[in-house]
C-alpha cells in the first residue's frame, strides 16, 4: 500500500508558523495574567497568535477539528477525522523573560496519530519538521536521535522532580546528567537531533505540548511514550498524557528503571 502524502499539510503548518513569528516577536511588553488553577501565565501575544492560526488554518482545512492551549475546548473536535493540535507559544515563561527558548508548535492528528508537525523557534532560526513516514528535518536537513544506551554517558532533559528517587525502582536514580529547557516541544526536537539522549516529565502533560515534537522525534528514530510506557495518542476526550518518557536508544533503558506505581503529582509542578 503506497504511503500517504502529508506534504501538503506540512507546508500549510510551516507557512502558518512562519506567519506567527512576526506577531509574537512584535510584542515588547505584552499584558500578562495567570490562568486558573495554577495553569501558568498567558499573555496577549499567546492569544493573538492563536487567533491568527485558527483563522488561517481553519480556512485552509475547514473540515479539520481544533485543539489549542489558548482556545476553549469544544466536544466537536472528537468527531473530526483530522484535527489541528496547536501551542501558539510553547514556553510562555521563557518568552516573557526575553529568552530565545520558545516555539510555535503545530501538528495535525488523524485518528489519534500525528501525521504532520512543525516546531519553529523564531529567535533561534530553527525549524523542525516531520511527516508520518517521511523522516524528520532541521532547517531542511535530516536528523537522527541518539544511539547512546549508557546512562552514565547520557544527558536527560527534565525538571528536578523527574530525578526524585520516588520515581525510580528501589529509589535508585540513574546516573544521568540533567539539563532543562523551557519548551516541551523543543525538548523533544533536541532529542530528535541527538543534542540530548532522553527526556522525562512526570506530571500530566497536555497534548499541545507534545504533539508536534513527538512525531519529529519518532521520525528521527526515537521513541515517545507516557511515563508508564504506553504509546501516545491524541485527540482524547481529556487531552493529556500521563507524563512523557522520550529518547533515542536510552528510552527502553530508562523505562525499565522507572517506578510506575506513584500517582502523578500536582499538574502545576515543574
């Protein structure tokens, strides 16, 4: 059976992400407020980018559903065969701090699987792209995930919480170095280009944070699951995964050491 061509959807996402960049970059000191229930900050740039993307992408693919961090969820998306999954600005805290470590993260899912994805970091001039079965690219060049299997030689992206002994079998934390990047989408992309070896997030994780990056990583030869090893699926009624464990060859090594027993902590935990 011939592979389905998702290049048209990818081109649409890339063009939309590039159109979003000047909107986000134009704000010097955007108005900021906190989301309810410890959901973190949101600013007027988030909403401006979200509105533009929804209008542009919806006009191009009116039959696709919509799931975005900055749009009120609606049950109609559950009946859509294909759906946009969007984080207008992934890494809003970094954006507000004037850091370059934020991204536009755009993906399309079909029947629970991501089929096209792009992650654009405008301030770093980095564009990661992938289509299902078509490989992963960084600025047009192919990328591959890490082949490292020894935790002692590896670096894991994650918050301090991920390295707490209670999350590892017998309380034995693997001897990995730990690093951190604000945007979850970028963390997954950094794994895809083998800049780091693995990523772990213990807390419940929203689909828009991981949709695009998960395809880019898997198309680069890596693996992305929830923290218990279940494959990720998208456009669920409650659009969260039970954390994320991702990486190249190190994924299966760390999965064997993770303790799946503890319940997920407060979603607001870093």
